[in-house]
C-alpha cells in the first residue's frame, strides 16, 4: 500500500502563503528524479530555485537596508551572505516541514534525499520562487520576512574573521597589512601543531597556536586584538 502524501495545506500554513495555483507549489517540491519520463527540467524545482534565489536576495537586501540604515556596503554584503547561505535555507526548509512533502523518485528516496541539506536548501529557494509567481513580489516578501526576519539581527557567523578585522584596523591607521610567520611546527603529520606570530608596524607581535596554519594565524590575530583592545567597531574607524 502506498503512503498517503501529506496535505499541502499544512505546508502552506507553515510557509504563510495559500497558493491560487497549487501546481506551482507542487513543482517547487518535485525533485528531478520524480519528473515524468522525458520531461524537461522545468517540471522539477530547478528553474524555480533559480528565480527564488534572486527574489530571496532582493528581499533580504531590502530588509537589511531598512534594519541597518547606517551600515556600510561591506557590512551589508556580509550580513546578506550570512542570511541567504545554504545552511540557513536548509534550516528554513526544516522549519516549514518540507521533507515529507518532497516528490522524489523511488531510488532517490532510499538515498535519504528528504534529509539532504543541499536539496532542502534548493527547495527553500524554489518555494520562494513559486510564491513570487503565484502571488507576486509582496507575497514573496511577506514569506521571506516571516522566515528570515528573526535571524536578521544575529548573524550565525562573525561578519569578519580576526585576520580581516586586524588588517582593516591596521590599514585604517596607515599601517602596512599584518604579516604572519611560522615560529614552530610540531607533532606528527596527521596531527600537526603550529605556532604563528603576527606582526603589525609599531605594534608588539602576538602569537597564536592551532592545528593548521590558518587556525594559528586567526588565533594570533585574536591575541593581538585582545591585547591591544581592538574591537570589531575599531576596525572600521
């Protein structure tokens, strides 16, 4: 006996949009493996994903412009990238409860597609695209603001890493970019440890340790910033 497909009205409630054309939503949920034999890619979510990605970016960019009226372009760009990244879209798809509604070919279902983070992120964007086609820009805006709005003020990742912040701080004061050198490498090849020293003109060097050169450089930059009392805000001054 085949399992009854969940009622799409439940998903519409989660998304916050009732479709006039349910076919748009159905297509947004259709993996290429479930498209009819000989069908074009337009019968799966892929084209809607392309559209939804652009609509999502525009709406979130507008949200950021209004929420942070004094933020420079660089900060807005970093916030935008954080909000529309694949991991966030995957989380939104999970909150909507998309998984059980996906239309997937038999072989693909066995492979765990309903829990595949990449596919869930793509479908999140395809749903935004479907809402745009079904209800227009304002309908899509409402869906995106409802889903992404709570994440607006609290980026999941630091907007800039320590090396970037330290470099911006140095350059803002007319100094050369920080330089990094390996002081020590220890441990076996499969588990190395690095000690890196960062130098900035007219500033005493600072050291950091990590399992890779990148981690050690970040640690060194953080150590210098902490010792010199450099905050993220100072990097922009």
